[in-house]
C-alpha cells in the first residue's frame, strides 16, 4: 500500500459519490438529449504512468480521444479523456440536436465530450461542496495510432494516477463511449482529504 | 468601488466579453469587442446577437446556447473546428494571411437562484496560434514528402516505394484485381560513370527518371530501387498493358540523348515485367520474379523487355 492508495472507507465513499453523481448526470443528459442515457457501474483504480497507454488501449479500440482538463478548489484537478469508437458515430449529430451538415464529426465528439464531462463533474463537485472549472476540450487525435504515439512519446511528470472509468450508453442511438477521469498524484492526496472530511461528518 | 474597478479591468482585457440574456439580446460587451467589431454601444446594446452579428450560424449557435441554459454547463467552440464565429478584425493583419480573428469561444452560464439568467461569451484572439499551427502543419507535410522522395531523382525512395508495393499487393489480393510490376536497370551504367564521371552519371539518372515519370499514369508508383535500378508499380494492369508501358519506356530512353557538358550521352535500359500471380504469397515474391525477368533481358543482350514466366 502506498500513500496514494485509498483506504477501503475512502474507496466506498468515492464510489458512492460517483454513483449519485452518475444518477443525476444521466437524468440531466436524458432531459437534454431527449433519450435515455445509461451509465454503467464505474471502475476506480490506480494506474501507473507507464501503463496508461496499455489500459487505454486495452479497454477500447478507440479511434478518437477528446481531453478536457478540470480544476476546482482544494486542489481537486485532473484530466477527463472521452474515448470514441468509429461505429459510435453515425447518428451523433442527430443525438445532439444538430443538422449533420452544420458541424464536422470532430466538432460533434468535442461537443458531446464537453457535455458529458461537465455534466458529470458539476454534479460531483456540488456533492463535495466544490465548483469545477474546465479547459476547452481538445481532440488529441482522430486516429488511435497517433494517440498511441502521442501518449507513448510523453515523458510523464507523474508516476501514479487515480483512474475512474464510466461507460455511457445511449441505446436509442446505439451509441457508446467511455469517460476516463485521471487524477494525478498530487490531487489524489487532496481528494483523500476531502473524502476523510466527508467520512468524519457522518 | 470594486465594481468600477472590475469594469475598468474588463475593458482592458485582450479577451472579448459579451453578455446575453436568455433571449440572446446583448446586455453588455467590453471594449475589446467594440474595437474589433468597430461598432458603437448604441448599435449593439439591447439588440439581438444575430442582428448585430448576422454572420453567426444561427441554428447551430441557438442549440449551443440552449444547452448552456438547460444543462447549466459551460460550453466551448475552438478555432480548430471553427476558425471563427464572429467576423472580427485581429491584431496581425500585416504578418498573417488571416481575414478574421481566429477564435476560441467559451459560453458560460450565469446563474441566479439556480436558474441561468444570462450567458457570458468569452472570445479569445488565437490568430497567432492558428498561424503558427498552420505553418507547422505545412512544414510537417513537406518533411513527410521529403522523407518519401529520393533527393537526386525525385522518384519515391526505396523505403516508401516498398511500402506502396506492400499496400498495393495486399489490396490487389483482397480485391482479386490485377497488379503489375516493372523493374528496370540502366545498361552499362558503370562504364558510363567511368567515362563521364559521377556527375555525368547523376545527370543521366535525373533525366531518365524524368522521362519515365512523364510516361506514367496517375496512380502508377515510380521509385528508385537501387543505384541505377528503378521500379514502377502499375495497379489494375494486366500483363499486356504492363508490357506496353515497359516497351514505351525502353523506346523513349533509347531515343533520348542526355546532354552533359556539350556531349550527348546515349543510354538504354533493360526491363523485367511481372504480374501478380497465385504463387506470390508476399510482395517480395513479385519483386523477385520481375527481377529475374530483368536479368533475362540483360543476358539476352540488353535494351529489351522481358516477361516473367507465366505461372
């Protein structure tokens, strides 16, 4: 066990916060998108920098990844990666309520990523009495080969990250995508402090 | 007092600030926008955003803004997807070729009692980033090209040519389409080098490559295989068609005289032709059959086309 491992209580607490946030987020999304949005039970685990590429690659044959940074008070910060597969993309404009010729595919997934990320994290933040700000979402690459290259070429300045993975399903549009929240070391300590405070209040 | 100070700061920001009500009427804008849009407050304040900026993609933006109101989420629009939303002048009119300011726009919900009452649009000038990214992209494309080209002859280099062949080979096998390969070698090139020097030899290589290139169709892939050896991939081509191309190359080169320092250098080529056959399991198999045909052409007297044995 290292200093960045969550205790069992902390892990349960975080899981519960995420579950509640997912419930509310899917409700808001359903209203906005006018269709049901299912969020699968999330997985929470630690990932080492050198294995980031493997876990991303293993979990989905994503062809496009959109990154968006988030930052709140008390040093809660990280990066959200939204991962898409090619078969997911056919009716995206339709789902978002746009005409297909109004915007490019890149813009569609960037738009959707931003909506998914901010909706979930806003609810999550309000549960821990926090407030999130976001960077502009960026398409890392529309080509997984290049994403792999991109990630593999990085010399990360972190060793360990907390990884929360949530899968979204919009069955009416046969659409899936994965949201992977990555919280770097320094922020894990801060999240642990917040979790401890919440646990103490019970 | 702080309010006044904030006003001052907002008006000194190099970021556009635009405040809308829920009906998309403009409540406030800052000096940055007034200056770059070159309009007066009275032409703008209280007016609908689509009236003041008729260039905006109305349907798309209305949907975008409604998502901000409904989800109470901030939303973005970046220059990489849309170069600009607002047609604004920018700060590098002289040293870039951008007509309008490249923009990153952020749409922020302003909440009161849990309801979004206003939307604040922040507009950043990213013309600089746009300009340098575009330059970088262009440079990378040039670099990628020069990585594929043989510097002397401007034909594809060996590495890239082989990659092309590998791709064409698997495509032809997958689609059961035909594929031909012509390998050719300059005759007595060593002698030519000895007589006229390496610069004379280089000139011959350049001129030969140029002449061959002019005979090829779009889609044919021409590369320098080795020192004085060239190769042409002919997709969707049967043996008779490939033989015709090879013969045309042979004749053209034989009739051509390369001028080097006032001397005419005559040159001929020998060619081997092979087409994709069942027995070719790898693209290298096709190369070796074309290569064998080329040696056959050499042995039977040079300046001729020889076909690979039919399988």
